[in-house]
C-alpha cells in the first residue's frame, strides 16, 4: 500500500506531465487505494438541500470525471487462484476497458485490467532497494 501511495503522490507532483489527463489506476482489492485516489483527485460537492428540518448534509468528495480506477480481486483456495474478478470503481466501464485495451502487451495483443505490470514493478523495486526487501537484515543508508 505504501508503494501505491508513493506512486500517486509522485504523479500529483508531476501533474503537468500528464497534459491534464489522469492515467488508468489499477490495484488489488484493498479498499484504502480508492480512499487515497478520492482524496487526491476527488472534488468537493455540496449536497442539495432537502427542505427538511435539521442539520444540512456535509460536503462530500466525489470522483472527478477523468478519474479511472479498476480493482482486481483474486479468490484463492489452497494457495491457488480459482477466480479473478475485475471491478471498476471510478469511471465509466467502456472508457476504462478501452484505455486498458490500448495498453499493448509485449506480444502485441490487447491489454486488460490486471496487476501484472505493477507487481513486476514492485518486484524490481524490492530487488534493487534493500529497505523494501521482506524478512531480511538489509538496511538502506538513509531514511528516504
């Protein structure tokens, strides 16, 4: 989770590079990712008054129109993946699927909503940065 927050924050710093558009975000089914994306890229919306007595509703964060986020949930039995479910959290289904299909694989076939790209990037980071390696005594030289 820390990695995805770092990636999102680095994208926030480089917003000018994105030409006003956001990339397609994908993750596993951990619910905190949606909260972080909504916090960074959401917009405040004041609900319409109901006309009823009492305290008015608080303003809420709603996803912006160009925020696209999909989750992949893997169900396992006995350590093996038996079912993979893809769900679109933010954005329109057709838009998200079109953007995912535009990401070409190495063999030239269409891309899809999956976690393989980010998992491969996580593995490369863990192999290169000792502070991200699990269950080892490797230390990095500085806190950053």
